[in-house]
């Protein structure tokens, strides 16, 4: 599925009133029944494979954890990861990942604590390429 996002410019014009460049967007679908804190989970679509792993075990709020992302079938120019809680404003929790020498995109993240005690989260991966923006959602939960 491709669609044009008018609210997500890739580049802003420096001056002169030029229009921002927009990337077509494609959503990848996550494999079913996968918990990204237990093992790497994959999202797939049209020859692209995205594998995400959060942490080394159970995740807990306010505890830093490693993030690793493996991409197959595309060349990324930028990768970010944003955490949200369905139906609740948890502020902005976005992390930019960096490519390492092994071809993985890595970073470290930390989740806030929800004052209501909810444990359900959503990790949204955004991958920019020269031609398009890919998105994939990975639901997961944390320890109390």
C-alpha cells in the first residue's frame, strides 16, 4: 500500500518559498504472535524484510535497553523508532538509530512509566530511503 503523506516532509526548502519534498509511504506488516522483547520480530512487504529486537529480555519503564534493527531488500538513509501507548498521550519517545559496521541499525532507548499502570506499548519503526518511507508497528508489553 502506497500513499502520499502531506504532513511529513523529508526536506524543508532553505528559502525562496519552495515546496517541501514528500516521500510516498508504505506500511509493512508484522508477522503474527511475536514479542519484540523475547526475540527479533519481522515485518514484511514487497521484497523488504525488517527485523526488530528490543532489549535482552523483559522490558521495564525507566530502564535503558538496546535496540537492533536488521534491514533486507532496501538501503536506508535514516531509521527512527517511536514508542507510544494506544489511547494515551505518553509524550514524544522517538529515538534515531545509527548503522554499525555489521549492517545493523542500533541504538539505546528508555520507556517512561505510565501512571495508570498500563503495560501495553507500540513500537513504530520508520525507515527512510531515497525513494520512499516505510513504516512498521510492533506491539509489546513491559513489566510492572
